């Protein structure tokens, strides 16, 4: 079982959190998405540089008309 490393986190003040928000909003959307993707990869232990494809054994594409309710 994994444990939370309490040394890895710090408690922020509202002022500090506001500066963090302002910092990230000053960055272009592309850079913010890149940072979010890197955090996601770290959380799931994935390689950031690798391309991750959708596993078609678990997901498939269906046409919406095939599953929409029939109107009278």
C-alpha cells in the first residue's frame, strides 16, 4: 500500500495560491496543457515522451444515430 509523503506538500496561503494562479494564467494554453500532461504522466507512471494510443480492445467508436432513441 502506498503512503502519502507529507514532506512533498506545503500549505499555501491564499496570497501564494493567487500568485500561482496568476503565473499559470500568464502562460500560453499550449504550455499549460503540456504541464498538465506531464503531471498526468507522472501520476500514472507513464513516459512523457512516448505516444500513448487508445486501446481499441476496451474502447470503440459508435455512430450516435445507431444508439439514439427513435422518435415517434
